C-alpha cells in the first residue's frame, strides 16, 4: 500500500510533464524558425522575399534615373533661361565687332560697333547712322548722359539727344579716333584722342580747350576722373604713361611711378 502511494505522485507528475510537453509542441516555435525558412514575407503578399528585394532594387534604379534626368533638364533649362542673349548681325547688329557698350537711364543698351551705333531694347536692335560721317560709321567710344549719348568717332564727338533724336557734332577739332569720353563733377566733358591729346568741353557754355602740347603728346589711350574730381591721362606711347591735371596751372604733369 505504501508503494502504491509513492508511485501515484510520480505517475501524476509524469502525466503533467507529458501534458505540458504536448502543449509546448502544439505552440508555434517562432524562435526556432529562421527568416530564410519563411516562404512569403506576409500572408497578404503574393511575392517571395527574393522577388520583393529584386522589385525594390528595380524601383530604386528607376527613381535614381528619374532624379538624374530631372536635374539634367533643370540645368539645361536654366542655361536657356539665364537672361543672356547672343546678339549678332542676324539680329540687326551693324557689325559683330563691338567696341563699346553703355546703358542709358531708360535701360536701353547702346553698342558702338565697327559699322555704326546700335540700340538694343531687350527684343530688337535699332541702328543709328551718323549721316555726317558718310560710309565711315566706326564708333570708337561711348558715354551715356542724363540727356543723351556721347558718341566718339574717327571724325570727332557727336551727341545724340533723347529728346531731339538727332546727332549734334561738338565743336572740337578732332580728325582721329576718340579713345574715351568722361565727365567731371563740374559737368565738363573730357575727351581723349589718338592724335590730338585731350580735349575739355563745356556743353553748357560751348567753350573748349585742347591739351596736346608738352610731354602729353597727341596719342592718349584714356582720360579718367576719380572720386576726388582729379583728371588723369594715360598713354601707351609716352615716356610718362600716367599724367594728372594740375588745375592751378591748368596743364597735365607727369606722375612718377616707383
């Protein structure tokens, strides 16, 4: 009887362990199933993992190609719409050789070419021939003023008034190319030439003076006025390439360059 009592707990415990083992076997062993053993990624996805990865790679390649294409189109479009225009004789320009470009107060661009003065309004080109110059329409220099455009030629300086619309020849005895035109703070016009030195002209009074004697010579590359209203003359052919105006003596004096 004692032996039966001892064996009964063992049998009961054995049955419990067997029942627990059976329950454990019925439970899905998620931790023992590898990801590679899954036949499908999701019960709702009809593709295998390999097929899904291949599809994702193809989509990424397609998106990359589309992105590169969009960048390329944007760059090319920016180049075509960057606000720059190529103006040639085909657009009405008098010559493809442009010597000077200035902009007036109205926003028009004026171009001095080897064959005439041209104005560009952003859409079309208009030519302004100087009838007095005949067939020689070479424009050597330009300067924009509040009232018009000063035009330097090989036969003197002309003024094109915005209001009048015709050229006025300035009373300066110039028969060579005008290399530059500037104004000082007093409103006086300064003109440099290739053979006649520098001219000063007061448009209001009509008075003028020529500075060509002495070391300044006849050939002056450019005349300039700085912020202190000092007038400078530069020459590539003089022993003193830089000279400044001595207003007290009213003459140009050489500047020593160290």
